C-alpha cells in the first residue's frame, strides 16, 4: 500500500525547480511543501482546494500557492477512467522563499518581488487577461539553459509582482496551517466528500472517516477551515453543479440538483445563489456573454 505524505519534500538540486507533468491525472491527495508554487494548467479540468478555498480549475488557469499552503488539484472523475485515455498537462515552478531566495529577496532591487511573495500565503489566481503573458514567460523559463534559467525566473517573478488584479483564494493564511497528522486526516475527509457528494451524507459517516465523534468532528472541521462541514459539502456540490452547467451536461436544472446531492430544485437554487451570488440560469448567461 502506498504511504501518503502530507508534507511533500521537493528536490533541492537547484534554487528553482521546474516540474512538467503529463499524466492521466494530477497528484490526488491534499498536501503541502516548504516551497512557493507557480502552476500553469496547460490542459486539464477539476477542483482546486487551496487552504479553505475551493473552485473549479480548467486549462489555461495559472495559480500561485504559498509556501506550506495545503492544496490539491483534484482532476475530474473522467481522468480516472482508463478507457478514456485522457491526460492532464501542467507546468509548475517551486522555489523556497526562506531558502536560497531569502538573501535575494532582501535586496533593494527586489522589494516589489518580496512583497508579492509575502502576499502569496493565501493563494492567488492570475487574471485571465494576463495568462498568455505569464504562460509565455513560464515557457521561456522552462526552455532556458541552466545558466540563464535563474535570470528568466526573476523576470517572471517581476512580471507577477507587477500584476495588480490577482484573485485571492483562501481566507486562512498558510502560516496558520495544520500538522502533518491533521493534514492526513483532512485529506481523508476531502477524499470521502468528493467521492460521495452526490449521496445523502450523514454527519456520523464523515465523522467516522476522521475517527471522531460527530460533535468533535464539527469542532475540528470548523477550527481548521473556519466553516462548517455542511457549508463545505454545499460548496463541493455547487462546484460540481457549475461544471455541469458550463459543459451543458444536464437535462434540466432539477436534474443537476438531484445529480449533485440536493433533495429538491428549491434547495439547490437557494444554495447555488448563496454560494455564487446568482441563479444557475444567470450563471450560465454571464458565462456565455464572457466567452462570446
């Protein structure tokens, strides 16, 4: 049986680690590492959990995740179907702001970069309007010869630091992260929920996954995420509903409600509006206007 780690060691042979993944699906467990992470989703769809934040990810998205921020890029279920022979493609850079980079970030010339890196502890998503420029520079870093890679990477960091309209993800800083044991327990809770969100999950069931009583589990989950488990489950369900709406993968709004674990279209519409700030039809309409 494979041993799952929560804190993942990253190779340290260089100050900037370049990792290109072309595989059936992204790493499937909640984890963290000491390095700040810059990820370009070249190809793939799924759900990103970063700290206490969750949203769908798609091809073209670019994220910066802070050092020690718990996260998972959970590929959609279709990528786990071997018959489909689908693949994801991601390009990721790792660097440790408290390691090789610390003296560099303390230079007067890198003041804006240091401020940007310090602001990544909540996780950030690049605006779509800047994705092409960022991905082009990431591609240049990847293809740079060893002697020039660091200079290319510093140019990329300056580009990132100059962007003003980043989307902040989590409301909990990576500095307030949990222990390895707690991280592994939370991974089990996340995995269970994402596998069974369409079912009528009972609090006792998910508490058993965490080896806690229902009362202790409620306190534990809210302490580490600043939200109730019911809220988290609703967000998972609405996240999946949004994917179905945008993919036009449904017969009716009611069918989406039942497919994602809601017991009625009325409760689905109410929760959808609470999570997204708009109705399902308005959500689809605004998306169509954006892509047209």
